[in-house]
C-alpha cells in the first residue's frame, strides 16, 4: 500500500498511549513511582473484576439452565429404567399366563373353581366373632334416632374409626 503524503519522522510523530506517553518529570521519587504502579494495579484489578462480573451475568443463566436440564435428564432416565423393569415384570407374568397349569392354579385360588367330580370346602375362621343384632345398621339407625343429627354423625365417625367397637 503506497502512502499518499509525506512521511513523518520519529521526532514529529504523536506520542502513543502507555507508560511512555505519560509525562515524566525529570526527577521522580520512588514514592511517586509506587503510587503510579498501585494506581495501575488497582485499575487492572477493577477491570478484571468487571470482566468477571460481566461473564458471570452473561453465563449464569445459561449454566443454571444446563444444571436444571441435567437434573431433568437424570430423573427421566430413572423413570425410563423403572418403566423397563415394569415391562420386564409384565412380560414375565404374560409368559406365566400362557402356561395352562398356571391358569388352572389361578382359577382354583382366585375364583374357587373345581373340576367335575371334586368337592369344594370353605373353612371359616374359628376365631371370628359372630355378628350381633346391635351391629345391624338398620337397628342402629332406629335406636340412634333419639339423638340429634350431629350426635348420630359423631357416632358414625367413631364407628368408622374403630370397627372393633361396632362388632363388640
């Protein structure tokens, strides 16, 4: 690139920025030099802190979003793992139901089915307390009609809370 005007010599060039551009007295004391350096150091620290603060303000929300999304991904991965375990258990149960012996066993246990010619017996628990006439809701309503409605409501709450009380 060719210059269009005459070139300046080194003595006539304007002085640039930086320590060389600062007017320096002929005699500078060490205290003045130290003060000037501390001013430069403080300025650099403030500049670095300003840059760090700006980076924090700009990148903070992005980092928060990243951390939140990583948490969501971990939760979803745990949910998927649980669903896969459920699917495996259901497939295992489906394989059991394809076995005719298992189907027969479940019909006998759950539905009390018997084969032709077999007799079904049901055992009644010997420790069970027989129900009395006082536990009959119709009789309770007839005897409770002498109480006000809120008394009847409170008695029904107590009975629902303690079923043993209504049986005894």
